């Protein structure tokens, strides 16, 4: 879930999995898979960055995989 601001400055929290695409006009226009259209104050880059940060938070810490072809048991710290 990401926090965004409607054009009238009302805050909304959006399930980012529902975003179909983002159009950049003078406003940032988000079209959802449901067909609903949202216009927000944030730029498209800000929306994308918030989605990336949200997904990093929910997926947990990055997993170290070592060198390509190296099995996790062969890794040394």
C-alpha cells in the first residue's frame, strides 16, 4: 500500500497491485485494473519510487546469492 495525495489534497492509501498504468499529463493520472481513474499530486517518478520502497519493505532484506554459479553453501564471509 502506498500513500498518495489527490489533487484536492486529500490523502489516499492505494493498493499498488491494482495499478494498470500511469499517464503523465499536466497531472499524474493512475488507471487501476478496476477501470477507476485517480489523479494525484505526486509525479509518476514519485509514485514508482513509493511502489519500489513498499515492495522492498514487504519482501524483507535482500538475500545475498554470492557469485554466479556458486551455491549458498560455498559462500564465505
